[in-house]
C-alpha cells in the first residue's frame, strides 16, 4: 500500500476546523473586539528546533499584554519546555494528569504564570510515555479547550508528522507553521503540509454523514488510477473528474484549513525570499492557498533571552525578532477581524 493509501485508510476519527488565513496589511489592534468565542492558535511544523516554542511563548505574552486572556498549552508531548521559556518551575500538575483524568475540564490542570492574563497547562511533569498514551485524551482535550473561559488558547506542538501532531494542528482556528530557510527545514515543512492535507482529507471523509464523498475518495484510491496519485492536487483533480461538485467542495474545505508560514532565523535577502516562494509552491503543488505571516530575523538577543529566561516580548521593542513576532500576531488577529466581518 502506498503512502497516500496508508494515510487515508489509517483508522481514526475526524474533524473539520474552519477559518482561513490570509496575510494582509497591518492594522492596529486598538479598538478591536475580544473574540466572541475562544480562538485556538497552534504553532507547529515538521522540523525540530526552528523556533516553535519561542514564537508560541511570545505570541501568548503579546496577546496577554493586549488585555486578552490567554491559555498556553504545552502539547510538545514528551519534550515540553514552554514553562522554561515562561520562567516557571513547571507547575504542580501537567497535561499528563488531564489525559489520565478522563475529564473534559482542563481548568484543574492550569497553572498561573507571572504574566497577567497568561496561564499555562504545562508539560513539565508529563509522564515519560505521554506521547504514546494520550489516545482518546486528544479528543477530550479538544472538547475541553472549546469551553475554557479564555479569549485565546495557544498550542505549542512538537515537530514531525505523527497523526497526533497533525490532529493537534488541525484543532486550531489558525495554524502557524514555523520553518527556517534551510533546505532541511523547507523539506520537512512541505512534508508536514502534505501529511496535514492528507490527514484532513481522511478526516473529512470519515466525518461525512452523507457517505458520498467518502465513497468517492475510496474510488479515487482504488484501482489503476491510484498509482498515478502523487500529490494532493492529483486527488482533487481525480475527484473533480468523477464528481465536479464534490471535487470543488473538497477543494474549498481544504482551502479553509487555516495555515500560515513563518520563516524564522532569516539572515539574508535570499532567506527572506523563502516565505513567498513557499506560498507560491503550495499553490502550484497542492492547489491550495496558504498564508505567509512574515520573517523573523536571526538575532543573538534571542539566544540571550532564552538563556536568561526573559521573554523577548519584554525587550521593549529593542529586538527586531520581537517586533517581527508582534507583526505576525497583528496579522493573525487581522485575519480574525476579517473573518468576523465576513460572517456578520
Ligand atoms: N530568531 C532567532 N534568532 C536566534 N536564535 C533563534 C531564533 N529563533 C530560535 N532560535 C534558537 O533556536 C532555539 C530553538 O528554539 P525553540 O525551542 O523555540 O524551537 P522549537 O522549534 O520549539 O524546538 P523543538 O522542536 O525542540 O520543540 C532557541 O533556543 C534559540 O536558541
Ligand atoms: Mg518547542
């Protein structure tokens, strides 16, 4: 069975996250409303060590300083360190305790941070086997996060393309894909996107009450034609051939999977060209538009901020990287405002 088939047929259930990311002009947050419901942002990506936790922590602090109530959740299962970036000892309880509890209430597992409006579900004291044994806990986590009394939930997700990681990323209203400009990181980012869209297709197929789309997708993967499927765009094209209406519908749903790229640790002009190039390549290769939120410069002060456990967002505008993360935050909140206006 080839890669696409294995991904599609892997058993599990489903979910459809909504929302669309579009990068756009910078608007001030002053005067913007608090979101009507808790918004979930996920920071993830295919590669380790590219700055996911750094960006998650500073987005969280940035939002909390705007007066938003923010809950950060360290879902880097087995390698949590968000607490360290937030200068905490790790809290008394951990995400593991939530998974073991069987509960759909996350509040008893929340620790206070020293930052006003910012709380954390820490992974510091997670059990050693947390990544292997969270199982149905992820479904409960999703349910729990949608009913917390916070404006924003920020998920710091570990690297890779394991199904748990993809499902965590798909839980979010806004998915933020961190990469650097190095070929290894770009390669893993494309792989992450490919797996993400395939997981989404599989989840959509499994979730349909009308089983027609599932049936059609099974036909896409069946028979001679399946050996010619190399990309997500191939799946969409084949589906459109069999059933144009449902092909378009699936494309639209995939397009609503909100993913935006951030290129971290940029040093040169060539590095800064990677983001727009990746956005273009995604349109050509996947047939899907994704957002590009911006670049974050490589700076020694980032390393110093981590060493001293003093978050970058507190640098008082001295750091270019801090300003870049703030710009990403503003673009994300602008996306939300646009969505809200569209829906009004
Ligand atoms: N813009 C930057 N400038 C300089 N150094 C940076 C920058 N961004 C990240 N780093 C360095 O990269 C290291 C890794 O960052 P971080 O822990 O946020 O990555 P991660 O993607 O969360 O890693 P993991 O996959 O292990 O969770 C930081 O400790 C810091 O030293
Ligand atoms: Mg991390």
